[in-house]
């Protein structure tokens, strides 16, 4: 059945993270919200508000296709806004990452977004809608021990910029949210994960910095409700921005990466999480390779 209220589908709405907060804010602003997650029962806090909830595994192309059919039936074949929020993080040195670590991050953070954009494009084109990508400032920052996550967000950034050009002729816009330090499920889960460095890790001499790094992104983090309100207010404009910087320190990162040489950010990251100390240990012979 066709709908009169504008519609939005959001991925990754389970828990108390960004997706959940976005669903609540869009709902508060009068949108018909389709909140998705791996399990419908875990979305009960949203369904009690009158938000429509659906199970969706964004890494399963067949599941995505089924969801497209469901949304098309409920809306009359249109979708005004698609929010690609679902994501995972693996805070681990690249040399210690497993194949599962690497593949799972890219499957969820990048390939799933590609699948979602492609599958929902017909509905978005019909509505002349907007795709909202929840990106990260780490796509331009060498945030130590986050190589896979950083790279997945860099891939998302390049994809979104090109997708924007390709969809513009059809009236579809693409907004990438350059997110920094927001209290999300990703940052909370990463901070509290019990994972330690493997016993043969080359980074064991600076493991204290690794432990510090796992919770670093929570320091001074913006609450999800405030972030969601800022994002929704931007992406619902008649002409949504191409990029929107949001979260604590987001504009600081923008300023540093825009006006300072890249070597400055490299210097900051190298000296914030023990890489400088590790280099000296190796150089002095305290660590035998």
C-alpha cells in the first residue's frame, strides 16, 4: 500500500547505537521508519514506538532482495531515504588480524553497502531520494590498530563520491556522514572486548597502548541522540549536503586534514599509541626480531 509520509530505511538499529537513535529521530520528525537488524525481537524497543521493524542481514544479497520486495509492497514502490549504518570494527594490529577479521569488516562496512545501494536504487530513483552513508573520519586518519576499519571507510568514501556522480542524473543524492567520536555500538563493543594481543605479537611491548586505543574513541564521545538529531536535520533538507561532519572533534579532524600536511597527522598517530616507543625499542636492540 502506498504511503503519504516520507519513508526511510535504516540498517543496524539493534542496541543503543547510532542506528537506533536515527530511527527514533526520524520517527519523531514524522517519517515512516523501517528499522532493520539481524533479529526482530531485539528491535522491540523501536516497535513499541510504532516504528516498523524488519530482520535484515546486510551481508546476504538474497535477504536484501527480499527486503526490497517487502518495502516496495508497503510503500507503493518508493523509498525516500536509505541509511546505511550497519557496521563492525576490529581494533587489532594488521599483522595480528585473522582472515576472518579482515573479510568480516569489509563484508559489512563496504560490500554490504554496495549491495544495499544497488538493490534499493529503483525505489530511490522513483522517489528522487537520498542515500545516507554513515562514514567515519578514520578514512583519512591513520588511526593506529584500526587498519581494516579505516580502509573499509576509505573504500566507502570513494564509492560514495562516485555513486553520487552516477545517481545525480536520476535525482538521487548521496550524503556521507564523516563521523567522529559518537557513543555507538561499534565503539562500545570494541572498548569492552576481552580480546588481547596474541602471545607472538610484535606489539606486546606496547600492549598498554593497544588497550588504551580500544577505548580511545569513547573519550568525550557525543551522545547518539544529539548526533542523530544533527544528521536528520541535515539529510532532510531540500538539498542535502554531500558530506556532513558530525561528532566530537569532527571539525578538528577536518581542519587538521585540510590545512596541515599529512605528515602532521601521521606524527600524532605514531606518538599517541606507542609506535614511536616501539621503534626506539627495535632500534636500540631491546626487542629482537
